[in-house]
């Protein structure tokens, strides 16, 4: 049986594959909120059962956090590992969803059919493209293309605290020739792409305390320090007027683009006006001397992801609060050291505290950036397979998001990661009304079948 | 029957008076939160019934917001009006309360007996000192001391939106020789005081919008403007490095202290180290060239009372939010014009917006500061009555909080306000575990009986 038979099988099985994805999407596996711990467990069980039904020796492996799903099947070179994550982002603000985020559905939109629901694109829909491709392959060919390992995580959206220990303890089992990671997107929603440059991520939460209790701003306003005022100064100090980040030593290890990559990126003709216009913006807000593609792919960033303090309900309350809080993240590139930046950031904030204020920090993950070796012999065949499916030459691109596991495969296992995904810019991952295009799902499955054929 | 008989009656009736106050405290009349609208109504009904039981012709009067309670009784000069408010502040953060805020109780503490619960000091306990004094007077003397009007409001903690229209429409009915307002405190918790200088209040809420939806900070971080970053710059810009407020024209109409008042305040020997030490602070945080008493009584202030945006739950979410919000209040003095400051503040913030950001404002009350004419013939007798009860010379003082109604009595009705109250610095009004000392309640009732006796 040929590749065409596998592709045909994928086409006819699409309704059943979609039903399976909808089933998985109904499980609210929000990893960052302890209230959903059992649901994360349930999502892992669902995947184990699905893999076992295909004949994969799959099992759930306990960690101090949410479990890993590991499965093995097939034999022969190359040894391909497939990584995905079954956990999803929180859904707030819930009132902005047009439907229950965990009651997914197929919707017809003016841009085509979409699968709507939390996790549809990030990452349940994407990880199922791999599983469905292998299911079709096995059903049509009666055997596996090569030795396959599945490695599915449940903590990707909460900083992957168990990942490094698990990979170290199970290094021999997880080492492979290539680790296929399906958690990225198409270029500008149209062109298939292999991501070769990934930003790292450093997360910090800080709490500033001024008075030891909430005060009445009439009685104490003017004489008592307000922690929100201090936090405002901290937030304002993070960027200078040109958009540069002011943490001391922050740009240590930030490389300039090679001329080759600069030329290739210019060839991509990124339409930043449309990229920003889709979200109601027009002005690139990063360092003023950088191009828009550099801002999202190759330059480091600092964003406040959350801020709160005092009275935030309806109406007004003249409180002078005891505490103010912020969650701040840094996207890292090149060889920026997340641990050095964490220390420098904390020291910078500590030095800004007035005598009466204290600040406490807690860290939320710290992963360096990573770059991928495109000279690896499997990359060009994979790129060709993608080009064949999408009828457009596939591109090597950067990715603004952080997928720390790509770096861990390199540093902990010596396994080269290959990042291929089919998300689109308007998928609204991490936002209300997340969706995954039926085209992404269908052609995504077909793409993996072609890649498997090309690599074996 | 003499004043001493009235005072004796107050002493023996204290347990019953306390029970009545506890009953009123059990009604969660939070005016700022629409969920408690019926409870506000219930508190008004309770007061009408209590006044009627004393023989006062009392009734609930509808407004577009929460109702007013108005009652009339007695005849002859002077015509005394008594003002208080039956609404209370919200109770969050609820987890910091040691008991249900609306299940009040008498507690023995190392500083004496206290009445614990939301509204105990602000203002239900205080307004009941007036009602209990008049109840005892009537029961002992069989008649009223003079013509009395009760005027009890239910929107004081939410900006009193209905107050000005109501006072204008009912001006003839509410005009009096003096308006007694019981919503202030003792000086340093020990010395009885009449407040003669009150700060005004301007409340503003602002929402900054950057992208039109929440974004993923990996995909958009670096290129998309983050509204929290813009809000941080706004908050940081409100004060300069010397603690001065930077809103253009803000200090127009801020008077310097008269030499006489400056001398009197120096005589009060305010212990700012202890005032700040009680709330875990040590450094006066206002304008660096001003004394601590000026900072809380005679200088204008700006405080952020609430700030929020992005993800504020447990864990981390790498969202680049669409919106960021703040509630900001200004305390005003002298002849500062709240409406001019509102306009200047809004223009200042608008000018700080980057091209892609919009800002929307909503106002939460705007009342000017007010000063009281202590030359009025009733002030010295009242001050002497307070000194007699507390066995310490009563003081004329300033008040950092804002009681806009004092100014409205002057400007709308031509009625001089007299601000007398028995709150203490550690009452934790607007905070968790609010309390009112039994001493404040008991001697407060007795103080009013002495004042009634002195003025009639």
C-alpha cells in the first residue's frame, strides 16, 4: 500500500478523527489551576486508552505534578519521538467566550470550518494530528513506519516543573534520532513552516507590601506609602523611551541576526500592518530600531501579564491597600541566561523599594532560548514533504513563543527537535474563543503522513 | 429632671442600646455593590421603625439610588439637624476578617471592649450615638430639647449621587441652625474634637485598551503594546520625586496654613511615628517639605485605590491583555476645583497614550474641600460639653477624609455643619475587622446629651 492510500484513508476517516478530538477537548485539563487536577489526570487516561487501542504500549507515568503519557511501538531506524501536551490554558475571562470552552463544536465561519474550544489549537488538536497520521498509517499498511515513541506532557501551560527531572530519569527511553514537536504554526496562516529559532521564557511574580493592613485613604492618604504607586514605578521603569528593557545586563547574550537569516526573513515579506491590524493595533511597540519580525522572533521582550491590588470590584472604595502584585514574563533569545536575568531583575526591583516597602518574589519557570540545527539530514526531506502537502514552499522561521522542551531535547538528550505545526495567527490560543481550522487539522494529519513517508 | 438623670439613663440603657446597634449591624447595607440593594433598603426600614418607636415622624424617601431616611420631631429654637449614613463599605478581602463582618459581636480586647463588625464605627455606631442620646432625653424628660430633624443617607460610601438633588428639592425642610454630623473621630484616639477642616474627594476610574482582544505574549510580545505597561507609566507619572502631584494646575487653590492654625497644630504634638508605626510604616510618604499633620489634614493627595489587568489567578498565564484598569482618588483642600482637576487629569492621561491605545474614564464623585466657621455661637458651648464628658480639653482639628455633605449644608442650605465623632485611629474603618470601642459608643451617647443640654 502506498502513501496515497494512507492519505485517502486519512480523508475518509476525518469525521471519526474529529469526533475523537472533540472527546479530548471536552476534558477541562487546565494545568495551572489545582481545581482541575483530576481533569488533567482524565485527559492522560484518555490518551493512554487511545494509544493502546492503536496497539501502542502506552502508560501514564506519575510525577510530582500532572502525569506524563509515554508510549512505544514499532522498530527500525530512525527512532522518531513525538511530543505534545494535553494540558490547556485557563479560560477566563469566561464572559468573552461565545460558547462553553469545554463544550467544543464544529462551526462554519466565513473563513471556513473551525473546531472551537479551549485547547483546539494549543495543543490537543495539534497533538492529535500526529496520532491520527500514525493510526491511518498502521491501519493501511498493517505495520509501523519505524520505531516510534510518544511523549505527552500535562504541565506545558504551567511551566513544566516535572519535565526536566522526568527527562533526566528516563533519558535512555526518550533519546531518539529526532523529536517531533507539534506546538507551532504556519507562517502567516498560509505557508507551512519548520521553526528553527525559539525564544526562552522567564516568569516572575512579585508582591510589594507597604502598610501592614489595608487603610482608609482619607485618614492615611498623603502620609502612608501606597504600594500601587511603587509598583507603577517598577512597571514604568522596565522599558526606556525607545522600548529597550532596562534590567541590568539584560542584553548580554542577545545575538545580531546573521546576514543570511536577515536576507531570508526579508524575503518572507512579513505583513506587520495586517498582523497588528487583526488585533486592533497599528504600531510595532518594541525596540524602535528593530524590524517587526525581529521584535517577535529574535529580540527579547518583557511583558506584565497580570497586575492587581486594592479594590477592583464595582463602584469605588477609598482603600489604601497593603499590597500590590504583578506577574511579569521575559522572552529570551540567543544565550541570555534566565537565572542571571532573574537575579538582576530582582535586585533592580529591590533597589527601587522605598524604606517602608518590602518586595517578595516567586519564580514561574525559567528556560533559555534555543536554535535548531537545520543541517540535520532529516530537515530537508521534511520541508519537502510539507511543501508537497500545502503546495507552497515551506519556510524555516522563528517563533516568538517559548517551547522550552525543544532546548531540553538538545541539552538533556542530545536529540535534535523538529518543530512543525499547523496553527494559524487567528487561532486565539490563550484567549477566549480559541479555535483550530479544520484545514489545519486535516492537512496537518496528511502532512505528518508525508513526513513519515519521507523519513523512512 | 436634670442632665445627670439623662446621663444615668444612658448608662443603665447601654446594654439595650448595644443590642439595637448589633441588630442594625447585621444588615449588610453595602451601597457600592448593586447585589446589596435590598439590604440597603432594609437598613433604611429599620431606622424608620426605630425612630417611629421613639415618636419621631420618620419616613423613607425614594431616590434614584438608595433611599433617604428623614424624620422630624419637637419644636422651638434652635433647629438642630442630625446627619449620619446607614450604608457601609464592601468587606473584601473577606479572608482577612476574623469573623463574619455581618455577624457582629462584643469582644474583650487588651485595649478594652469593642463592637466588631462592618459599619460598627463607619457609620452605624456613630449615628446611633445621636439616636440613643435623644431616646434617653425623651424618656427621662418626657419631651424633646428643641426642634430636631433626622437626615440619614444610604449612599455615603458610594459617592452620594442622590444627595445634592435631594437636598435641593427639600431645602426648606432640611434647613436648620446647625447640622450635626457624626462621622469623624477623636484626636489621636484620646481627645474629643470638632473637625473644622475637611478634604474634598474626586474619584476617577480609567480603562486603557491596547489590542482589541487578549493575546498570547509569546506570539505578540515585543510587537504589540501592552496596556499594563502604559498604565504603569500613568501611575508612575502622578507624583514627582519629591511627592508632589503632577496633574497640571493641581495646586491652584491650595492655601498655606494660617500662622494661628500652624501654632495650634504644633501644640497638638501629633505623634506621627506612632500613627505610622501602628500600620507597619515609619516614613511620611507625602510632599517632602510638609509636616505629617499637613500631609493628612491640609495638603491634597492622590492615591491609586485599585489596579487590575491581565491574569491575576494562581499560577501563570502568558497573556498580553487587551485592557488595564485603575481606580484613582484625589483628596482636595482649600478651593481646589474638583471639576477642573478632573479635566486636567483626563487630559494629562490622554496625552500619555501611545497612538494605539485608547483610554476611557468614569467619574466616581467630585466634592470640594470645606472649612467650618468656628465663630458660630454654638461651637464653644459644644466644645465645652465635649471637654466635660471626656475630661480633656476638646480640640478644633482637620480631617484627612472627605465628608462632602459638610460643604453641601453650607452651600446648598446655608446651614453651618458641626462635625463631632468618637472614632479612634485603630477602628480599621474600610478595612477587615472594623470595630467601634464600647467607650466611644457609651461616651459618645453621653457627649450628645451634654451638647443638647448646652445648646438648648
